[in-house]
């Protein structure tokens, strides 16, 4: 090593020193410890006792574990496609060149910066079965068909759709990412397609979609990761981690939290966290493989 | 794309207007509810404007609430009084609808009461009609809104200082100094972004517990001083766009690495520093799981946790107060958004997007 290389190494390590501490203390150690605890009986009050694969085997027979997984997947299937479609549609609307666009963009984006606890509070009130805004608006429509408005968060069948509906209000972030993708599509492509006689629909299908496919892919992956870990809104709106009503909103992260911090079965909690991690990685890989041929990177 | 026909433009405008109405409606409902008296939050059909009713009871003109309408069209009205709570102490009368005077008037005192009761005081205590509980739980049952705000600001501001400073220093080490092993360490750094928080949650709790930090604000801001993978990445990308010639010139003038970083690179990096600061503020202001895990006593709660606590303790009837408290938590974020809109858009649309892309396509 030359003196110059030595100096670089010393300086580089010095500049990165805070990160080595942070990485070690707040990431590397917790990852290793969590993996170890997942094979142990552990509560934060006592030191861990090795129990082999006991936690993982118990998970296979834990009905609440499977229920939480099922609830989470149903929620993801409700909120993810709807969210992608709404975000893309709004982005397409915002990508038209009409006046006042910055104002509209601001309005659609605004809800997504509302603090999660506060928006949970607001929607709790909107979903209120008796005096809520939503049911009041729905009442005249449902009355035509002789239907009663649902109790939303008080009703096990409607609690998950309610949460998915609420999540549509906060699509602003992915909308902006879609919009950035749309604005990066070169105008010449549309012009060329038009000269070739492609109508609006075919231009969208054969030009827009392939060109923004990386953005769609990115939003899909972020959506999967996000919806599998949904926690705060549900915790606030259903009054804790037990998934009221009737465990219909007992999502994976809520069950994991209550197992770890209410029951203090932290070894089991860690095992659940690792299953979640593996699930996320697996789904990301599957989504990547499925979309690989359709995701088109321009550069 | 430009809609070609007038008809097309009309459709686009129609959709934009309709949908923005739909997106704004919940926020308008929030504001409307927060300014109503309690009985008007529970009126059917719901009204949008908060109202005050006056009627003459006995020989006195008073503010009243409409209790119910009689079959003959007249109204049973009850005197409205903030100090007298029990119904039998309140004056009542039956008056014709025409004798009731209606005025649209926002009830601003909802905000005062919501903020006063947020920390666990009862409405009577907040109104001053009952002496505040002094001892016993004292400190824990009655914390003021100011305490929550102070806690939140401590977490946000110290966190910003930590995040901006540490990530800039670290990113400089990754972007501008070619040390052996740098690329490998950087790859590990990016890989840590994939780890979901639940995996780290339990051991982190253990780490903070052994440091004696559980129940204090430290777990919420100290880690910011030790960098974060995403921000390191963001800043590294920015630093790499600054021409190497600038650093070389400074080096020839006798600057050491720290001086180059502090005097040349940092002043040129204000846009990315602003993005990191802004997003850290948002994240810390909104964070719920962190405070829920690490804070134990009410006088250390942040606003997000205090708001949730307020809702679960005050029960499900005081909607006007809950909405007022929620709006107080939302408002600073919205003001910040309008002040820093450019930084916001830059943060999400360009840097953020490109950064995330690259991190997902490492290969």
C-alpha cells in the first residue's frame, strides 16, 4: 500500500466511522440477535434459552398466525391493485396539459403527508356507522336497492375494505412517482405512434405502459413491502393490536407486535419477523420474475 | 399530453374538479367537525357549517341547543351553558321555529379545550369549573399539550441535526475518498435497506433497555447521529455530481479532507441537505411505532402517540375535540408543505425515485 492509499484508507474509515457504529449497533447486532432469539425462548426480562426450531414449529400450528397472514394477504389484494390503478389514473389526469395543474397536483398529494395517526382519527370519524360522513353519503344510494349501509370498522366483513378504501386517500406518493415516470416518456414516441395510426388506447397500451413499466414495477414492490407491514393506522383505528372487530383486522405486524410486547414471547416474535422477511424477499423475487420480460429499461 | 378537442378538455377538467373535491372532502369534514358544538357533530343529516342558536327562555335571550322538534313544528330548546352540566339545572322552553335565531359561528374554544384535555385532564378541569387534580398520579394524568409539542420538537430537531450532519460526513467518505473495501461496505449498506423493521424491533428494544433509554426520548433521536442507509445513498449520489476539480484545487491550496468537505462540498450541497432535513422531520413527526415501543410515561409522549392515547382514553364521543386535536397535529405539516413545496417535489419525484431505482437494480 502506498502512503497515498494508506491516507485514503485512514480518512475513509474516519469519515465513515459514525456509520460503522450505527450499522453495528442498530442494524447488524439486531439482525444477528433477532435470528438467534428466533431459536430461543426469550422475553426481555430473562436471558434467552435455546429451544431449537420450537418457535417455527409452533407457528405452523398457530391458528392466529395463519389468520393474521390470511388477513394481511386479503388486505394487500384489496388495497394494492386498487391503489396502483388510482395512482396511475390520477397521474395520467395530471399529465394532461391543462391550466391549473399545480393546484390539482397539490390537492391530490396533500392527503399523503397528513400524519398517519391524525388521518386514522379522521377516517375513524368518517367511517362512524351512525354519524359518519360516508354512510350519510351512501344512504340515499343504498336505499334505492333496499340495502343498509355497513358498519365499516365495527363489522368484521367490512373492516378490511374500509382500511383499503382509506389507503386510497393517501396514494399521493406513488401518484407523484407515476407522474414523474409519465413525464419522462419522450414525446417523439407518441408522435411516431400517431403517424403509424395508433389511437389513444393503443398509444397508452403500446407506448405509455412499456415506457413507465419500471415505475409500475417499483410501485408494485414498494406496495407489497408496505402492505405486508401495515401497522400504525390499524392499531389506532381498531384500538390496539388485537384486530377488532372479531380479529378481522389482526394483521401480521399487529400479531407480531402483540406476541412480542404484550405476551413477551419475544423469541416467537422474532421467528415471525424472520418469516415475514423471507416472505417479502420471496414475493419480491416472484414479482421480479413475473414482470421481468415486461419491464423495459430505456437506458 | 394535450387534450385535442374542447370536449376532451371538458372531460379532463370535470374529472379533475370532481376528484379534487373528493380528496378535499375528508379534510373539510375534519375542519367542520372541529368547530362544532358536540350535539351538532351528531346531528342527522350532518351539517357542514357550525351554528349557534338563540332563543328567548323566560324573559332572557340565551344561547340554546335544539333538543327535538314537536309534532306541531315547534322546538324544545335547552339553554346552553358550559358551566352547568346537568340537564335539570338548565332552563328549557318550547318555542316556534320562527323565534329561533340561527347564526353561523365557529366554536374556536374547541381547540382550547382539546389541547387542554389532550394530556388527560377532564373537560371540567380544562374549563376551570373544577379544581385540577393535584397529587397522586398528578404528573402522569395531567400533562399539557405543550409537553407533547416540546417532546416532538426535541425528537424532530435533534434528529434533523443528527441526520444531516452524520449522513453528510458518511456520504463524503463513500463518495469522495477512494479507500480500499469501500464498494463492498457500500453494498452492505444498501442491502440493509431491505431489512423490515419488525426483524430489528425486539433486539433494538433490548439494546435501548441495556442503555437505560427506555422511557426516554433518546431512542427516537440518538440513532439519527449514526447515519441511515437511504440518506447516505441520497447524499452520496449528490456528492458524486460535484466535479472532482474543485476538491483538487482545494487540496493544492493545502486543505485537508475535512476542510474540503466542510468548506467546498457542504456549501454546494444545500438542496440535498434540505431534502434530508425535510424528510427526517416528516418521518419523526409522524412516527408512531417508535414512540409506542420506547416511551412508557405520558410526560415523554410525542404528539402522534399522545393523539392516539387521547382517542383511546377520551372514548368515541368527543369527536369535535378529537378532530380539533388532529388538526393541530396536521397543521404544521401542511404549513411546512406549502413553505417547502419545491424541496418536497424534488425529494420525491427526482432524487427519491432515481435513488430507489438504482438501489433495486444493483446488479
